[in-house]
């Protein structure tokens, strides 16, 4: 039974898909008839596709977002992604994640602010191994903290685990670090895009990509005795 859980963000963390995501997401909102989209993403209370869509939907149409509206947005994102180049992995991500799936001391899950079908497409394009039940997306979860909690519960259920001694969240954005802090889990910053911003904010654990990183290397980034759901 694994004692450690690692939770991966997707865009910019394990896949080179930030630009794909932003282009496809803005296309989807525009196709839904939403104009003057606020693209200052950090200005939103929650940086998830569902929350950003809900805020702009309410502002433009004067109505609350429904699950049907989310599915419409998801379909439009997929339509746009299908016209764009295939998405690559963050260097070394596929190899590390494959090793983690076969490691006795690590379980893993994905928690993304993206919607579910686009998230899965990104993982498939990048040839990153995943299991559907532990890909947690924002279709019905508005907050980043909710995504982390759901990912922990999904991993416990899949692996028949009642407690993780250590939980490590990996992300590329300042919001990922803030979420980890609020959720009480360890954090590893990944990628170069937001590196200086993360370091300036106080992030002390950071790597540029997953090349030359092994499951054993991850022990250096975890704190012991963490279980936010106990």
C-alpha cells in the first residue's frame, strides 16, 4: 500500500498545453456568444474553467450557469483543440508518470482547472498514462481546493487507501501554490513560464521540467503526516 500521493496539475505542468488551452477556451466562450471576456485570469476568485465561465456567463446573459452550458463549452473547446497541433509532454513527464504508476510507494492523481474531455485529450496527445477515475476536472467543481480534495478521495478509492502519510501537489502557477497552502499539502513548482513569479512569492521547491527526476527524487519535496481529509 502506497503511503505517498502525488497530484499533478496538467496544463504547463505535465503537458505543453497552456497556449492550446487559452486559445480553445476563449474560442468556446466567444462561440457561446460571450463578448468582452475578462482574460486577466488571476483576477478571478477561482482559476478554473467552470468558475471563469460562470462569471462571464452571468455577466453577459444575466443567468446562472447550468451543467448543460458547461457541456456546451466543453464540446466547443474540443472542437477547437481538434484543429490545433498535437500537444507535447513537458520533458520527462511521461517517463516519470509511467514509473510512478508502477511504484509501490506512490499513488497519483491529476487535478486540473480544465474541463474533463480536454484534460484527457492533452494527456492522450502527450502519451501520459492516466486512469479516468483520478483525472479530476472542473466540470462540477468550481474551486481549486475542491479539485485537490476530490483528487485525494479519488486516489484513496481507486487504491483502497484510508490515509496518505504525505501528499505532494505539483503545479506551474501561483494559484497552484496558493491552493496547496490552503489545502495543507506540500508543493513542487514546475516549468519556467511562471518560475520567477513563484520564487518571488516564496516558493522554495521548483524544477524546470521532469527530465532526470525519478520517483525517489520526489521524497525530498514532501512533508510527513499530512491528511487533509481525516
